């Protein structure tokens, strides 16, 4: 029974940390554009063929 009294506050503290981290990420714009980075990976090869470097 004493392990529950230790694990319950620890679980609540961990959950609160994750929720606060998610709120911080949303407010700082981490979730603003989730579509462009995967598309940008595909477009890098096409850009190098059009504009060769060096």
C-alpha cells in the first residue's frame, strides 16, 4: 500500500510535466507547420538539379 502512495504523486507529477511541455510547444509555434518539412525533403533534389552548386 505504501508503494501506491509513492507512485501516485510521481505519476501525477510526470503527467503534469508532459501537459506543461505540450502547452509550451504549442504556444511557441512547434505545431504551426507540420506539412512542409516532409515535402521540403523531396524538393531538395529538384532544387539542386535546377540550380547546381559550384
